[in-house]
């Protein structure tokens, strides 16, 4: 037995004999708070966990919050991501903004939540999932501003609203993606009846914009009702960080911050004008099957143009689907499996 072999053997024995090391807890140095109070914070970056609505185990959900407090007073911009728990792109956008913006050169406050729906994030699901009723699923983005005396999802929404949203911001960009099995380009929902929201939509430099009054219970409409201009920013597909789109979304938010004079530099007009519409139609399946989509995002389409073909399990054609009107392709199915009534193509006009 050589000395070297003996040393190696002793080291191996020592490794097995060593006591279990405590697991490192990422972010364990982050303070846990019940409410974000950005106004009183000094210049710099501040990370918090917002404690939200206790679970059945008695433990609270911890929602990450990043505050960049500028050296000078100015606008307070709120960026919220993943209220739909599988729509992850906005989380990456927030992380890049937090890493890249120096609070010493910032005017105002950037308040960012990279993960509003923690139970949805954990489960890889759009919805808030509660233990009640063998797992109720609630769309938090139809539940805002929540209800303090409501069910678990409504209380969670209310804790978010009162803990990190209401009274904290002057402008809001709520970050989303299309739902699972489908894709958007870079796309903004905005209510043009509010001139500031309209300008925000263009400043984000998306491929497409839909002007509409929004749906009840969303982050966007809840802020708009309380007098805060807000838009919904859709960044491609769920369940991924696509650098091409997250970089463009990041740059759009930087552009919006320049317009708001939060950071220096001139707001740029977009390199390419977005396609703007005020309505869209969903082309949906009549029965279940496997779809081949014949158009791509942003394609112009004419009325009657072939959009999709549906096949049965043997590859036999079931049906073809055509454009009901002219417009541009806003969304396509990326998952070929289509249930009856599922979207194949969405056309903006
Ligand atoms: Zn969404």
C-alpha cells in the first residue's frame, strides 16, 4: 500500500465520517416583511420576502420583492411577473433590470416582484392551487384586488394588493406570456382611453398592441380603476427564458423608464412600428386532433387563407381551418395536441 493510496483512503473515510452539513438556504439573509414600505428606504437595492397568507401548514408564502430606490425623487414604476405561475419570462427581465440599473443614477423607484404566484410557480401551473376541494385552481389575474375575508386565493390576492401594490407605484407593467401550448410575439394589452397607458404600450417597443379596456380582476385593470396607468406585457411563450424576447422586453422597459425620466437617455421611437388592433378572433378546433399550423407569428393573412389542418391518430385529415377575416397572426398553437374548442390561431385586426 503506497502512502498516496493510504492518504486517499483516509480522506475518503473522513468524508463519510463528517457530520451532515446544514443545507445552504438561498436568500436566507433576506428580511421577511408583511408590507413593502419603499418610501422610507435609503438609496440602493433592497431585497425582501413579502409574507403572504398562511398555508394550511401554518407557514406563509414568501414572495420575493426587489426595490431599487433611486438617489433622486421621481416616478415609482411597478413591474410584476408570474401572477400566472408558468409564465416565467418576466422573472428573467426583472433579474436583468435589477442587475443592470445603478440606483445611484436612478430617479424614483423601481419596485419589482419576480414571482407573484408562488404556489403556481412551484407547481408549474398558471393558477393559484389551494389544498381545499382536492386542489382548487384559481386564476389570480381575474381575482385582483382580492378579498380579505375570502377563500385562500382571494386572501392571497388581497395580501399582494395591500402588501406590495396599492399606493406603492405610479405606473405598472404586468409581465406575462401566452398560456401553455401557445405562443405570442412581444405583445402589449393597453387601454388607449388612458393617454399614458397608450404611450407606455408604444414605449415598450412590442411587435403588436391590442387596444382594449381589459378584463375585470386583472392586475392591469385593477390599477387602472384606481387611477394608475398600467399595461399587460406578453413576452412570447410560457415555461422558458427566451433570450431574444427577454432582451427586447428589458430594452422596452428601459425605453419606458427613459420616457419617464427615471434614467438618462432619450426614449427611442421603435425601429419598426407595432401592428395595432382593437379586436381579435380565435380560430378554434371543432373536435380534438393533432394540428399542423400553416402560418407564423406576425404573418399577414387574408380572409379565407388556410391556417391549420387537423389530423386524427392515423394521420388522416379531419378538418382544415381558414381565416375568418384579414389581419395579422397574434398567436399560434405550439402544442399540436388540440382538444375540442382549443385555439389554433389568433388573428388581430
Ligand atoms: Zn398571463
